[in-house]
């Protein structure tokens, strides 16, 4: 007599599961599963890019302040950063910094000192990009704060002392601390 939950001759055990020696249904053959193959590796072209930008400061304000730009990231978060952009043919790195700051903030400035460079990698659908951005400390000489540039969501004056807590990127926070040290040194 068959035990509870089993059926003789059906090839199945409890709950319809096959035992190791259970007969296979007619037309059955065991197929070997092939392990998943990795996607073919697509080599992306490596590209070097150089940009320039800066931290423009208003030293005539009661508290020294700097103009920052805000851009929305892919998640819709507003990230504050320093203005920067590509170097045009025949343009010096310093001239690019002055131009980009004015285009993205509306504030004209003159270069006071180099702040340093930041480099990072990013990937586009067809290339890997190694980007180096040269930053300068600029003194505001005129203009009005404006977010007219299509690449910019917002612009704001931020106290120089508050820059490290407002800037989204670690490299730019480091440059802001360097700027604060340069501005504090009367020499």
C-alpha cells in the first residue's frame, strides 16, 4: 500500500517532486544549462578634456561672499558648484575662467590667484572622459547675479565661510577652503 502523499508508478514523490530514480515522461531529455555569458566587452574611446572656471568673490560686501551656480542632477536634486566650462580655441585658461564665471553667474571678475585643479572621470555612451578643470579665485568687478545661462538652474551669493557646507563636490570644497585662506592672508 502506498504511503501518504506518494503515488507508485507516477514518477513523482510528495507534492509532485521527482525522486532521483523516478522515471521521466516520454520525450524528455535532460538539457545542460549553459552558464550565462558576459556581455561582449565594448571598449570605449578615452578622451582628455580641459576646462576652466572659478570662484568669484565680492569683497565689497559686509561679509565676503561668492557666487555659486545650482544645477539639477538626474534625481532632480539641486547641487551647488563653481562655474566652469570648455576652453575655446585661442583662449587662455585664465580668460576661460573669467568668461565662464560671467556667462554662468552674470558677475564680471578679474583673476586674483590660481586655486588649483580638479580632475575626474565620467562615461558617455561612446567614450570615457578624463576631465581636468583649472580653477581661479576672482574678484567681482561688476555685473548682476543672473541665472540666464541655460545650463544653470539657480545662482546665489554665499558667504565665503559657508562655502564648504554648500558646495556639493569634495574637490570644490577643498578649493573653497584654499580661497578662504588666500583671502584671510593680508599679504
